[in-house]
C-alpha cells in the first residue's frame, strides 16, 4: 500500500461522504477478509442491483474496496490497508501543536 496523500484522502473521504456508500463500506468491513457478493450486499442493505453497482464502483475507484471474481460471483472486500492509511493520514499530526503524541493526549484526557 502506498502512503496516503491529500488527493487520495480526499477521494476516499468523498466516497464515504454518501449514506449508501458508507453503509456498504461498513458492511464490508464487518464481513471481514472473505467479503460479500453483490447479491448479499444488495439483500443486506435493501438496494436495487443498478444502484448498488454504481456505489460499489465509486468505492472501488477510491481504493476502499476491491471486487474479485470468485466463480460466477464477484466478491467485494474492504481494503483494510487503504482504510488504515486514511486513518493514519488523518491522525498524522495528532497533538503536534502541544508537542505530545496521541497516546500522551489520551492519557491526559
């Protein structure tokens, strides 16, 4: 996984800034590395196939999920490394103004 930069972070955050995509991503995170088929995602979230397809494409384009053929199905999986890189990017300068690391800040709170 390459390191996160501002452009990649904006793309990932933009993908998550929509209710259906956020719900889809959270469902895939819950599903674990095994992932889920589009049909299972559609059923779980009550989405029509064309609607889900559009949102899956947006999430895949952002790098947050990946779809891989598995027999006659496409299994979608959360890309945990990309998600962690986004979190790390957001927390990169945590408490820098106070000269404390995040762990030190949490201990004070």
